[in-house]
């Protein structure tokens, strides 16, 4: 009855959306059963098959995520900030200006957006190349790119499930991590922003870390190392900034694992991590980064030195501007983090990560979790003193946030009715905030100048 009343009161908003919603429901009805079979076979091969109840719940969560995220992207009133500029890059490439994607230019220029006076930095063309086939679809290219980014975001649910199930040792912890990511407000902000290369980079980074967690003990094996090299190339080539964050995490992992969790065959494992990273960067350098080597030395480095000198010697500012000083950068980033992850969510995730770090059975994962955590203060320092990372170091922590929150949610749900009530209320809080924000992004934001 309430749904019927809502349709009556908002019949115009529903009517203009009906054809696209019907098309999405048809596609999901056809694809989800096929994906379920494919994922079941793949997980069976790696010994990570979902229990029957968890599998049913996981695909319901995935269907919900696809319906809300892709459905919102399809809504005719949504105005995505960066969609048209990215589509323009694809059209330039197709019109014969192939150099515009691969050589230094206006897209790779470092300016006031990141707090620098100039310089060049590799802006990966991979998402734009992957978007070329979308021009064959009977829909506008900006919409097709948004749907591709939304599909990548939904696919992160599976990677989060695998991380949670392996690290926490309980499939339902992975299920909760996937559900909380679906309810998290921040990804909806990313979808409305339209920073599609960043979203591809975040997906590639999570894929790389998931591969490391699942295959870590066998990285040096002949059958495994090519896959490790492949995901590293994907991570470094998908979006350079996020690829650098992934590389930083792996480099931090080396000393932490050697000191906190020594094990037989560790040298070969760590050697495979370093060797794969060096080989992957060598290949990516030949393919793309070499085009920027001269500019990085002659333009970017001097601009960075001037920026660091000015921020260290300049006055401290607490204004909400990520480019003025170290403290102003942290203030701006904290406001975003608190706003999109919520204070309750941050506390929830911190408690869950403490549970994981303290649990003796999870000792082998302490170096990995600590390395991921340590990337944040280092990247926050870089963002404040060198060049503003435009929140990308916050985005990089989203999966870790969901991993910690999912672990705590699973433990509380399993223990008592009071715990279940707390988890239910926390989930309602996140879901309610996300719903309100997503509706605002679709119907209000950028509609009025």
C-alpha cells in the first residue's frame, strides 16, 4: 500500500523511468543466474565454495547492489560531473587523435586542482580504451561508461566476500563485508562524480590484493606467477595514482611480514612480490610511463619541490581547503571521511579490525592488515605536503573499512539477540544515509546553478 501511494504521488518521476527500469530488470534476470553458476564453478576450483545459505544471501545482496547502483545510474535526471569529459576523450581518440590518450597534455597536467603549479603525471588511458566498444551500443556513451563503472563497483562485492571469508576465516564475515559495502554512502558519491578511471583503478587494486590473499603462499609457482604479474600490470596501468598506492602497500608488507609472521618459504613469496612488482612496472613503463619520463624530471619534480617548500615554510591554515597547508588538507579529508563513512561506521570498522588483529588464529594476516592501515597516514602526509590526492587515499581504504565492519557485524550477529539488534540498526543507519544521498545526487545535485 505504501509503495502504491508512493507511485501515485511521484508518478511523473516513475513514468519517465519505467522503460529503463524494465530493461535493467530483464538484463539482471538473464545475467545473474549465469554469473551465479560461473562464480560457483570458479570458487569450487580454488576451494572457496560458498555454503548454500551464504550463497543465496550473497546473490540477493548483489542483486540489490546492481538494482540500486545501476538503476540509479540509468535514471534520466542524474547529472554525472565527469561523464562528458571522459566521453570526449574517447571521441577524440576515435576521430584520429590517438596521441591525446597516450602523450602528455592537458589531461595529464598537474595544476591547482592538486595544489601544484605545473608538471605532468601519467593519466592512464585504459578505462577510455575499454570504453571504445561501448560506442557500438544503442545508448549514449556517457551512460554506457557510467554503467560500466557501476558494474565494476558491484563486482567489488565478490572480491570483498573473498577477502572477508579468507582473512576472518568465516564465510559470513565476507558476506557482511559485501553487504556493508552495498550500504556504504561513499560509493554512491563516486558514481555521481563520474571519476571512472579512479573506479577502474580501485577495482584493479582490490583484485590485486584479493589475488595476493588467496594465492599468497604459491606466488612463486610457475602456474601462479603469470596471474600475479597480470593483476599487477592491470593495477599499475588502470590508474597510476591508485597503482602507486597498491605498490606502496606491497612494499610496506615486505618488512612487516618478515618480522611479524616469519614462515617457511617466505623468501620465495616475498621475492615473488618484489619481482612481480618490478617486472610489472618495467612492462608498464615501456607501454606508457616512458612517455612521461622527461616531463617528470624537468617539470613535475621542480613543481613538487616548490609546493613542499611553500607548505613547510608557509603559514598553517585550518580552512577547509585541501591545497593550502598540511592541516587544511587533513581537515577537508576528515570532513569527507566522517560524512561518507560516518563516525559510527569508523568506530565499528576500527573495533572489527582490532578483533582481527588480536585473534591468534588470524595472526598470519596481521602484516597485511597493518600494511594496508599504514598506507593511510603516509598517503595523508603526501596529500598534505606534496600534492592533494583528491580523496583517493580515502577511497583506497573503503574495502578495509568494510572488512573490519563486516567482521564485527558477523561476530555480533552470531552471539546474541542484542548483537543482532545492534547490527540491524547500524545497517539501517548506513542504508538510510545512502538512500537519501543517492536520491539527492539523482534528483537535486547539479540541477540548480
